[in-house]
C-alpha cells in the first residue's frame, strides 16, 4: 500500500494467483521435512554420548529419543531441558534474524502502485470483531479499522478484483470478510502521509496470497523458500516446546 499514482493493471509479469499457491503447496512438505531434520540434528549435539553404564535406575529404554519419558535424575532428561533452553533462546534468536533478513529484502523491490491492496483487503474477522480486537489493544486491528470498511456484499467485493476474490474463496478455508479503503481516490492514496503501519509495511508475509498485479510477488518468489523454512521451523519448535515443556 504505497502512494498510488496510477493504475498499472495487467502488468505483463503478473503472477497468476493460483500459481502462487501451487508453488507454495508443492514445496512445503519437502521443506518441512528439511526443517525437522535440521532441528533434530541441532538438538542431537546436546545428546549424552556415553551409554548409561553408571545409572542405577536401569530403565532399559532401547531408544534414547528426545521425546521419551525419562526418569528424574536421568542424564537424558537433562538433555531434554538443555534442548528446550536452546530452542527458546539461541535458536529462537536465529529465527528472528531470519525473519528480519526476509523483511529487509522487501526493500529491494518497489510497489508498482496498482492500488489493488487498497481496493480489496481480506480478514478472517468481521468488522465488529476487528473493532473489539482494536478496543482490546490489538495494533493490527486498530490500524485496519482506521482505514478499511466492509464491502456491502460479496458481489461488490468480487467486482474490485475477481481473480483475487475467487482465489481467496477457493484457497482460504476460514470465513473471509472483504474490505476496501475509501481513502483510495482516483487510484491515489488521498491520505498518504497519515497512512497507518499496515499500509506502510504491506506485504508483511511472503507466504500470503497477493493480488496478481502486486510487484511484491517477485519478493515472494525469491524469498518464499526461506519463508517456508522459517514457518516450518517455527511450527516445529512450538511442537517441541509442548512435548518437552
Ligand atoms: S490509507 Fe487506504 S488508500 Fe492509503 S495506502 Fe492505506 S489502504 Fe491504501
Ligand atoms: S498490491 Fe502491491 S504493487 Fe499494488 S499498490 Fe499494493 S503493495 Fe503496491
């Protein structure tokens, strides 16, 4: 959502939305396995090397897996604690650095000022829910309701960008609400200096669907593998935290 100077619809390099989704889906499973293996190998570095020759507990566990329920005092239980501490500390910091790299790279690409993101925005929340979330202090919701208003009907939303609308309907499983910004006038942001952070920082996730004319599709294409790896690692460490915490 940059300043909108003109309407460059139907750019020759536009990425059809359905292709964006197919590319992500095809790669995610493979990347998830890659992420799981890399985390397991990072945690194996903390694993005790010597067999339990001195242990009197004689648990007879054949597989010393990180998710095994070890008895108190067992050195493998210490391994679990060390692994958890590593994931919550150093590893999480690495993931944050990865995220910053992805977002910093966005500045290598420029908005083509098509206005599509102002014309059709989506949320899993209704307008009332967004206002309640904003009231409770949610910054994103507060920004959102400060500029966007709901379309009167799904037909009206579809007219704004039929391809984007249809793709969202096909691909997003949850209920979707459609919005537009009345500050878009003659394809210009009429309040550019005062636009909120959600406009300045759009798009903020290289895994979300974008309108096909959006020039940040190029950013997505370049960074999507890195972003998928980051998402997979983030999901996996949440799983480890639940199991080991
Ligand atoms: S304030 Fe409205 S028109 Fe301006 S950039 Fe944000 S969404 Fe677009
Ligand atoms: S959809 Fe993308 S290219 Fe178009 S105005 Fe929004 S950020 Fe810029």
